[in-house]
């Protein structure tokens, strides 16, 4: 009986950790999708 309770507790902890990781990944993707302004240097045409 004790082993069943321990296994259940471990399963719940693993599920909670997986859910927390998935939530963190989804939140970081939202930040990564924001556009960041980038300056591009003008290209000089070679003399020819």
C-alpha cells in the first residue's frame, strides 16, 4: 500500500514538472516571436 502511494506521488511530481516545463517553453516562444529592429548597412557598388 505504501509503495502505491509513493509511486502515485512520484507520478504527480513528474506530471507537474512536465507541465511547468511546457508552460515555460510556450511563454519563451511568445517572446522570441517579437520582431526586433535591425540596422542594415547600405551596400556599396563596386567600381567597374
